[in-house]
C-alpha cells in the first residue's frame, strides 16, 4: 500500500489557513536535509524550505494516505513536493522531493 499517495485534495484557502495558523511554529526535520550534499544544503536550507511553504502559492496540495500533507510548487525543471505533518503544537517539514510531474489531483474529493 502506497502511504504517500494523495487521497484528499485540499483547497488553497484551507492550505493557507493551516500554514498561517502554524507560521511561528514551523520546523524542519533532520531527515529533510540528511540526504543532501553540502552544496545542495546551501540551496535547500531550513529557511528556504520554510519560505517556500509560507510565501509561495502551491499549484496543488493534499493529504496523503499516511496522514501527512503534501504541497506541490512549480519550478523551471518540474515540481517541488514538500511533505509536512501537523500536530497540536507545530508544523514540521518532513522532507521534499524534486519531481518532473505532479499527481493529478482533479479527481480527488476536497477535504479540510
């Protein structure tokens, strides 16, 4: 079973409300940067990932089967997928993935 599959689309309004609610309580997990070289860390650092999440408008967002959220941001080379979790106390960016394409969210039901 693919736990990272998007099962529910969330609207931009709901995404923005969620990010705004936790804006002062966002962290980046160590896992998100572990697989990067030193040169890549200069480009994809904690501040940059948080800025993407809080300042850019995703082209799509949804909830994965495992309960985590995924937001997709357009880039020249394709898409950046940021995966994050939300708890009572904080929003944590778990990891990110560079993709050539993004999943089709059009057929999914809208969720919170």
